[in-house]
């Protein structure tokens, strides 16, 4: 727990350093004083966060106002957020809620000095044993699961053979997206929605370092050589490059368009290990960026290079400069084919997706996509058609329609739209399984049902049901594909272990709203059945 205390002190200092730079826009008399008295110690004078999360509209997008009122009045279970209902009137609670949903002016900044001063290094990983320690109790280090439990903001480490919890530790608030592993599976890196990046040593079960790379962060990627972490931010508009050793800041890449007149939020950044590069999609300008971490990379063409903070001697000038693919539409989400030559991207509002050939830096085809595909959750497999011809297909859930779209990766045409019980987020399989599992968690009536799709017949062949009203979602397989672990997404929830052949439940491991789980081997081997 010591690391947590260290963090609080440092980040509180970081936020106090910029006190009064940003006044709240809600100028109801007295509300600033109320905020200062009751909230600032944990959430920062400037609402940029401290031991509590940042309280900005950009950060609170997923917390509806009635829920915010409830949290202020009643507190939040299993966190340090106390109830203020007995200290504040209903009107004062309302004023505070209005304040935290108001814009701050001038616009918030989180630059190099703030990033640097937020960094906390708890351990020198180079001095810790480079082999699985006693805490892992002899478990196969490549068949561990990392489980993100947002019910009380903890992370669990599970033994994937014994299907038992080995360790549990507190995490940052609201981790989002898949944690990313070092290539050997020893370290795992987490990103929180409010910008914190955490490096955890799985062998020694210690948090190595933390840094706040942004105010509102989308996701993070770790380079295939294990040396770099790239963070995609919504706020500020930037990509932030960290040294994977201790998460120290290496470079900020402002996300400025080619014309140099508009900046953008970053939709997502992913590692493209075979290309030795990161690929990022921008949300507010129609460009996809490829950013090489290859020391032998060719220099970027003149005119496309902006003068970023190049740190002499740290990397070659050709590294970490964006190579742009200019597009006609935005990308909110995208998916790599297994060869990493092509990405399939889509904006949440368009009905057509885009197929982008990275080497040619151009769009080569359109994709017919019905309803808001969640391409980041797409998977591929080998499919043999009725005529006996085998080809690679990709399938993606859709966020606003109960359908799994199956696309032929040779022609980029839809082979089938598999109807499901409702819109869903995730799709998961494994090389050794004939099944893919999907959820309907965006549907009110059917969010408790996982559906099982036969990857050859492309038909729904099974269902796994939780109690009505509960949410059952997000599957990840064990390393050998024998079991599928699903999340019972409740505060007193569980990891539900399902036999991947019989589709029978074999076990439950209690967990507090386990939003996602990630198998070390499936991730580091870039299994075609899981997200990368
Ligand atoms: Fe996610 C991954 C975007 C809302 C849980 N989500 C991702 C990724 C992106 C993304 C781009 C891939 C990042 C990565 O793994 O590096 N998510 C979005 C959205 O745009 C959306 C719809 C709106 C938003 O609030 O940002 C969204 N996501 C949610 C949720 O509401 C979920 C269900 C609950 C939560 O905790 O926020 C949610 N997203 C997840 C999870 C993953 C994820 C569990 C990792 C999936 C994996 O297995 O890799």
C-alpha cells in the first residue's frame, strides 16, 4: 500500500502546483468555496484529480448526472469517497454536480513538467529477480490471467491452470482498455481513463512505477521490443511516449494535422510489432498515423515532420515521427489483420468502414458495416466455405445492433451477419476452440446472456445465462483454449469458468465487477482469438 500513499502526495503536489490557473465556469456564488472545502483535497484544486479522479466533463462522460448526485450524497462503496449527504443540502449537492460538469477556462493543460512531476517510481525492476517469485506459487507464468475489477478498483492475478486467485492489489480509478504486456509476459501496463499509467511486475507482484501521462486518456500500447509505452490522449490532444523501464517521459507528440491548423483527440493507439511501429487513429482529423520505433527506420519525408521534443542520443531522428495516411473519414476504432499490413477502421457514425493498406498509406477498399462496429474487439479465424475453400475471416460485434459481422479478408466483403440477442461489446475465441463467444450487454433484456457461435457454420449454437438483470460479458480463454472465463459484471460478481467444449459452467471465482480479464500467453503470442 505504500506506493499508493506516495502517489497521493505527489499527485496532490502536482495539482496544487497549478492552483488557480483554471477557474470553474460555473460561477454560482459559493460553489467554488464548497468545492475547495469538501472536494479539493482529493480531486485537486483544479479538478484535475489527486487520490480521487479528475472531475471534468471529459472525464465524467460515462457518469450520468443522477449517479453523480448519488455519489456525492451517499459516497462510493469500497473507495475513499465519503458521503456528504449529512453535510450538504440537496441544493449544494446539485451545485457541486453542476460545477464538475462545467468546462474549465482556459482549457486544461498537462504538459511535460506536470507529467514529469507526477511520476512515482517504487522499485528498480532491474534489481528484482527476473523469474517468477514465491507469490505465484509455482503457477505457469504464461497462463496467468490479469483481471481488472472496477467494482472496487483492484486488479487480480489468477492462476489459469488451478483457476484460483493468487494476488489482488489496488489499481487506479477506472482502468479502461486491455492492459498491455511486455513481450516476455513479466510486466503488465495499465491505463486509467484519467491518464494514469501503471507498470506492474507480475513475477514479483509489485507496482514498479506510475505516471500521469494525460488528463483524459484513451489507451496505451507497449512496443514489441518492450522498450516503449505510447499513450493515446483525449486531453490534452497528444500521444505521449514513455520509457517502459520506469515510465519516465521521453517525448510528447502533439496530434496536429498535416496542414498544421487543427489538433485532435486520439481514438486509440496499438502496437504493430511485426512492423516495429505504433499505429494511431485520430478522432477529430481524418488521418491514421504510423510511428516507427525501429532504429533503422527511414527518415520521414520533409514537410511531414514537426519539430517535436527530440531527445538527442535517445533515438534516431527517424523514430517516433508520424507517417500519415490521409483519409476521407475519421477512425474511431480499428483492427489489424494478422499480417499487420492492413487495418480495418470505422467511425462510429458512418455506415462504411475503411480498409487501409499501411505500406501504401492509402485506403484500398470500403467495408459495408451495418451498425457501429466495435472493431477493436474483432477476431480472425480460418473458415472453410461450403465449396471447401479456406480463407481468413474477421468478425466484429456492433455497439448498436445485435449482429456479428463476418468479413472475408481477401475480398473485404461481408460473408454473413449473424443475428444475436442484442448489441454487444466483445467477441472472443481461441485457436483451439471451434466456438466464439459474444455478449449482448447493450441490450436491457438480454445482457445476462452470452451466445456461442460455431466458427464454421457461422450459426449461434449455444447460450450461457446469468440471472435476469445481471450482466454477463467479456470472455478470455485459458492458454490451451480449454476453458473460457466470462465476467459476471456485478459488484458482487464473479469470473465464471466455462468448459469451452461442453459449454457447462465449472466454477465461479468471486470478483468485484470484473470488467475484463487478459491471459498472458494469448496476449503476448497475439492469438487470433483475442484483442491485441
Ligand atoms: Fe472500451 C477496450 C473504446 C466504452 C470496456 N474500448 C477498448 C478499446 C477502445 C475502447 C478503443 C481498445 C483499447 C485497448 O485495449 O488498448 N470503450 C471504447 C469506447 O469508445 C466506448 C464505447 C465509449 C467510452 O466510454 O470510451 C467504450 N469500454 C466502454 C465501456 O463502457 C466498457 C464496457 C466498461 C468500462 O470499463 O469502461 C468498456 N473497453 C472495455 C474493455 C476493453 C475495452 C474491458 C478491453 C477489451 C479487451 O479484451 O481487450
